[in-house]
């Protein structure tokens, strides 16, 4: 038989074969036994640990019905968690149930059972007899010794105690019976101890006692006649001593402080012998002296310290100190103290005039610089004395007195700089001991990076000219102490600037200006003129340009001049220099024109393009083109002819008054290509150029421009196409006033035709003409448009003119109703009862409903609607126009017909008290439910009596509802502090990313939404909902505390009818969102 501990994931109660992956002890083959291998395992066995708190587990513990050799078995033992148990089984498993699997190795069969590990071994107890003194307490009696197999410290219980004190003079016998119990409830057999008191020959008496006053002050009970005080005779402590003990005290005060002496007389009588004890077994007599006295000196503590040198006037040997000496920390155990401070030149001069408790001053002539030692002495009221030597150091801690020039002038040299030594700024600085050096620095570093560093000199430069520069002057003494003062430095520069070169005037033509200069100059690029030269100025400092300007003096024909001006000075304003250059721009007129050719036009639906003049070389010109038409209707083979006279005027060259001085010749007549297109036609001309003055190589080819060219184009028109007339199938005319009649004029149809004149009329149900038609009632009227052109062509189109009522009815609601629930506890009402005189501009019956759906005509109120309920009444006229009014009902249960579960009800509304439709309200708690608000925005839940509930609301979809660029502008102004929101709900709406703050990140998120870069906000939410009763402690900081986005109701025992939410559309800071959408 072998015992194996290994893990097993399944415990089987059947005989199965188990394949183990854990190592097993070697199996030596089957035994010689040929017994039947049928066996069973006990379901549960109880196993007790042995006398060493261990137990071995064998297969025969759980295997039943097996008649063979148990050495053929292996055992697996698992703990309660399915892990292999440590073998042998110890106290660690006490109280646990182990799982045992017995495996019959030859057959591979197995079975399992459970073993409850227990301890049934009783503890052992040994009692002994002993003797005790009569003054011993019962708690000091010796106790029995107990041992146990598993409990290292079994409990010893006193079962009984019998005291025989019938003869105290002869002694006392105490008989005690004990029993031991271990941790597992096992009990030992009882045992008995007999304790016998021994006769006391002579008691002990307390000795004389000394107590220091600090011990007595902290624990006054030390002088009392107690075991833990000044002592008592030992026979007064026990319960079995035949003695009477009393005492008397005589207290005497001593000469100092709170010292005193107690003379304590003890009277001890043995009432067995009537003997009075005056001397104890320890040799003490019955007179005890107890002394309380201060015998400790004061305690002084003081760290070394530095004393300032306050004497001296310039020489180091004359420097010394009569300054303050710090007090020491003095403590005494009982009494007040007197303190002296002693120096090497005498006792200190005390601050309080009595002693050194508060410190003192060094006496004259003072202590010199350097190390020294002073002595603190302290004596208490009882003459106890102590002293402490403390090292001190006399040092110069007094900063120098700085005196500096308040205002100093500095002049820059030819290099543009000035280096000024620190001592220049001194005006009599001094120190009580000695001065070492001066340093100086600037408050800024505009001249060099090290300007703000203290040095022996400071630099001033051209950038300081004209300014008052503030510098820090520092005086440093020989001990390193320093002081500072401020000096204002006026920096001057007196060398004037000089003009070395100024560019001269130049002349260019307007074409060069237009092609090379105009665009840059009109865009602010004046540097394009640098090609015409730049002035050269010189100065020891940077130049100050008072003027660097470019002035354009050009007319519309680009003729005139450009004035360039440079006016400079230097930082010291030592004179002003001026340089001017003029760039003259000359105009010439070399433009040409090509007129359109004559045309024969065959019309379609539109008039074809007949061309227009093309201008060449007009860079510097101001050319205007106009034409006038003369129409001839009697023309062979065509409908009509247009004689079109073109007039081209160059306002840069035309005479005043306008006249044609030169009649131009065409390029055909000149036999010269004027516009460079490779052709010579009779339609191209150059201004002022005629055969009479033409010279190919002359300037402008010899032209004398007059700015005026006239040409006539002939256009013949053939038109056999009727006008194309387009009109809408239905023309809607709305009645929008209080009458049911319309006044209107028919709109012009869309017409396409190339004729020069058109005649438009209409006829039909309304009569002839385009109107105006007056007092037309609602209806559909057919009208036909007729259009004739000047070539005899005619076109038609027909439209149905629908005159309809477009004005909404005017709804009027009664100011609510009170509904009293009857015994049926149900009230059914229709919308008509709320009508207070609604009307419409047109005749016809009005229809009432509770929504835009005309079939919504019934509302049922029962116990679930107790309280105020919003009612929306819709009014629809005969034309289908709709409007609504809002009223309410107050559902009351004055008859007590509603005794069911309480209600939680409320309304979801906007900041402007508009009801919100489509909001999902969720109820969580003792029971859960949800519903969606309708147009009235209200909701209610029937809940269990006494339950706890939480309400939350949600509405998503259409994140752009109410969100526009105007909201972005308002949020931007808020973030920039230009127009800060004063409404907490605006601030909450602006928090697009729900970060509990309003930043540019919210603006970016909303902009992406508006531009449709994103389809939803970062949070995925569209609305936020807040408890309507919430009051913001600081309306400008609504996120200072968490927003109450849920409503909580605990122990609901009655109706909660004001569970209202305020809905906030995220991103809509001007509250323009449609809450019904």
C-alpha cells in the first residue's frame, strides 16, 4: 500500500480508472492474493489525530468489502480546495474535510470518500500542593501544568475553591480543583491542589523614603500609605494575616520651594498574641520618614549663536559689539530660577533689569569681532545651581549705507557705447566697519546679455538714447554685507547723422509702370522701386526713420509721378536729413480696335451672339464702348435689319468737347497690320491714324490720337420661330389676411425669343389681362398666356391659378379645468371643451384634436394623473392649416377613490418653459420602467409604496437642432471674455465635449458638426437634463459642483408630482432649438 498526494480536477464516487500525471511511489507488482477486486468506499469517515497531533491515512480507512491485500492500493488525498494535502495529516487540517481516493493498482479500479479530520485526544493536567504566606494574594498561588497533543497552551479552568480560615492564628487551608480544556473542546480529568498558609513570625515594616519634588508633582500618590506609594507593612496586604494595621501622619514644611517631610507612625498589633510590633523582620522600626525635596539643579540649553557687530566707524580693529545676547532656555523640575549671563568683560545688561531670563546686552566697551564664550548660570529656589558655556561669534551683519547719485548723465561715443565704472555712481556710501567694493547692473539687458549681472562697470548703448535707464548700485562691506540704491541714468547721443547719397529723378512710360510696378505698389510692395536707387545715411547709432514713404500721383490713364521720401534723424535727434526722388510716368495712346463683322442671323429660341469690338494695346487707356441700334422692318428676304453704330471712346485722349478730329483709316486701307493678328481687314483701326498721317517707322506710326472711333455694323434677322413660353402648371396665390379674398397680378412667364419686342397677355376664368384681379375667393382658375413677337410668331402656355387659404386659424383655450375623479376613478374628455372661441379667416368648420393627428380626440384621466397636467389643443381649419394653444387640467381626488400605489410624475421642459417631446424618462429602483414624452412633455410612473427610485432623462438624434454659426460666435465671445454668459444654462449648453468647462475645444467640436466633418458630438449626446429645482450656488460657475442629472426619491409614501427636468440642447446657447423635433 502506498499513499500518494496529487491534484485531481474531478472527484468521482464511482469505480473508475484514473490516469494520474503525478509521480507515484514504486508499485512492486500484484500480491499473491487472488481475492475478488470488488470493493466500496465509505462516503464519510471521522479521523482523529494521534498523541503527536499526526495521523497516517491507509486505504482500509475508507475501503469496505475488500478481502485482498491492502498493499495493492495507492491513496490520493486532496484538501477542500482540490489541492494535494501534506502528509502525514497534521493540525493544519483540523476541522477540514479531505477527499480520499483509493486506487487498486492491479485492476485500475478506484473509489473515493471523505474524511473529517478531528482531535479527540484529551489534554493532561498535573496539580501540586504548596504553602503560602498569609499576605500573599490568591492570584499569586501556583497553577497546575496542562499539556495536549495539538493545543500548545490548553486552558486551565478553576472548577472549585474551598477556603478553611476558621483558625487564622493556626493557619489557612485553600483547596482548589482544576480541569484542562484544549482548543477543540476535549476535557481532562480534574485534579486538586491543597495550599496551606505558614505562620508569620514577624511582619516587615516600610523603610524611610525620599521622593524628588518632580516625581511628587507628577504623581502625588507616591507619599500615600499604599503598596505602590511609600509602602505598607506586608501583613496589611493579604486576606489571611491575624494583624490590625493603622497609621498616623505628621507633615512638616521645609525651608525652600514646596519641600516637606511626613513622619508616619505605624501601629501593628498581632491579635493572636496582642503583641504590638515596633520593629519589623526587615529591621525597620514603626516610625517612617517620607521626605519630598528638590535636589536637582536647573537645566540650561542654548545653541551657539551669532551677535551682530554694532560698533565701529571704519577700521576693523575698532569694530565690536554691545548688541543683544539671546536668552537661554532654562527649565527646573520644581521651582523658579534666577539667571545670570557672564561675558569676558563683565555681566550682561539685562533687558528686564533683574536677570538674564529675557536676555541682555554686552556691556561696554563691547566684545571685538571673532569668537568668544559666554556663561549662563541658573540657580533655583533651593539653591541648586548649574551653568553652561556657550560659544558665540561677533560678526558684522550690518549692511553698508549706500549713497548714490539719483540722476546721472551719460554721453555715447563714436562707437555708440559708453562703459561706466560702478564707483561713478557712488556719492558717499559708508560702512560701520569697512567697505570692500562697488558693483552695478542694469534692470534690462538690451545692450549685452550680461547687463543684468552685477559687475564693476555697466554698458549703455544707442538703444538707451532718449530714455532714462535705471541701474542698481551695490556697496559691499568686508563681511560680505551689501546694500543697494537705484540710479536714474539719462543717456545722450550728440553726434548728428550725415547724407552720403540721394538717388536722382527718373522718367518711365505708363506701360513699364503697369507691367512692372503697379501690382507690387498697390499691394504695399514699395521695395519694387529700389531699382531706381536708395539713399545712404550714416550715424554712430542706428538711424531713426521719421518718414519712408511712397506717394502715387497718377490719373486714371496712369500718367503722373511717384514721390519717394526718406526723412531720418538719430536716437539723439541731432538734426533731420531729407532725401526725395520723383519717378515721372508718361502716357501715350497706341491702342487699336477691331469691330465685329456684319451678320445674317437666323433665330432660334434665343438671339444669337453678333459680336462686339475687341480692343488691343489698351494697357494705359481708359476705353469705353457703346452702341446704338436703328431697326428697319421693311427689308427684302428678312424679318428686319439692325444698323448698329459702335462708338469707342478713350477717355485718356478724347477732346473736350468730344469730337472726331481724325477720321481713322482701316488697316486694309493702310495696308498695314495694326493689331498683329496677321490680317488686314476693313474693321480694324488705330486711334488717330489715317492715310494722311501714316508713317510706318514714326512714333505711333504718325498717328494723332483723338480718342474717338466710330463704326457701323449691319445685322439682318430671319425669325420664323414662335416664342417659347414656360409657365408653372400651378400658380399658388395665398390668402394671408383676415378676409377670405385675394388681390393679385399674374406673374410674367419665362419667355425665350430673339425678337426685339414682345406682346404678353392672358385670358381665362379670371378674365382677360394679367390683372390686377381683386376680391378673388378661394378656388382654382385656369388662365392661358399668349405671347406675340415682332415677326408675327405666337406662343402659348396654360397654368392653373390656385387661390387658397394659407393663414393658420387663431386658437383660444380656456384657462384650464379642475377634474374631480368620481367613484369610477376614470374621466374621459374631448378637446372641444377647452375651446374658448377659436376662429379662422375663412368659412368652414374647425376641427379640434390633442395633436396634429386629427384622430387624436380623446384623453383619459385616472388615478395615474393626479395633479396638474399640461394639455395641448390643436385647431385645424377647412384648408388644413393648423395651430395650437396650451392649457392644463388639475386632476383631483377629493373623494379618496385613488388609494393605490403613489405616483412619481413631472414635466420635461426647456429653459424657456417649452415642453420637450421625444425625451426618454427612465425609472430605476424597487421597480424599473421607462416612457417617452409626447408634445406636452409630461410623464408619470406608478411606483410601490415605500420604495427608493431614481429618475433620469435622455434625448438624442439631430445634434444640429438649434446649433448655428451664431452659437459659435456667442461661445467665442464668452471664451475671449468679450461677452461672458450670465446664464448657467448657456454655459452648460456651450460645453460640447462634456469636460465641465467651456474652451476652444468646444468651439472646434461644434464647428466640425456644423461643417458635417462629424455627424455627432464627442459624447454622442444631443441634450442634457438637470433637476428643475436645482439652484446654482454660483450661476457663473455651474460646474463648481456636480450637476444633478438624476432625481432621487427615497421611501416614497405619497405622490411626487414635481419630478421636473430642464432640458438643455448641447451647443444651442441662444435656446433656438425646437423641443418638439
